[in-house]
């Protein structure tokens, strides 16, 4: 028997959601944020139950996400950013550490931490994934957050 199969209709979630978003590449991350906020509200989350924390760049996302998860005030933490490859391997080091740490935060805190950090080769790819022809990963992140909150409630 399945605990939750993803096909059930979601009840509007109770509790607060936090979004940690990078200011670096703000033209991209702002679009991710718009998609995430709109999706949460459409999913039944009151606008006043969605808090946004802007950080300088993707590297700073895990520290703030960890603080928010440990606060006990949030049912899910969405993380949004854009790391675009440059002339060096700097992007690979950021991507690896940010993704690994966010996963650890979720496991240690028991709070869903959703990964909406774009890891693109070009600015064009980031544009396409932030509301262009590849959809909006902020929207997808929020959809996953709503589903995870519902699943975690069923498990509890």
C-alpha cells in the first residue's frame, strides 16, 4: 500500500514556507522566485505565509536554509539560484558543495529543502529554465515543496 502516490489531490498546506534566493544573476533568480511564489499561492498557501530571504550568491544559500530549517518555523525551504559556467571550474565547486549541503540540511532537520538552483553552461540555458522554453524551475521547485509537505504530513 502506498503512503502517498502523488496522484491524490493536495489539501492546502498549513504552515509557513521559506524561499532562499540568490541575488547573483537576479534577472534569472527573480523569475524563479516569481514562479515559485505564484505556484505556492495557487497551491493554497496564503501569501503572508511565504517568507523570502535574499542572499548574495548561491554559496550563501545553505547557511540561511539551515538556519531557517532549524528555526522550526517552516514546513519547507525552497532554494533558488543560478550558477553559470565561466572560464574556470569555479561553478563546479559551488554546485557540488551547495547541492550536497542542502541535502544534508534536509536529512538532519527533517524539513524538506527543495533544490531550485540552476546549474547551467550558458546564460541562455538559464533563461530557458527560468520561464523560457524549458519551463520555470522555480515553479517546479514549489510544486515539489507542496507535494513533500503533503507526504511528510502523511508519514507523521
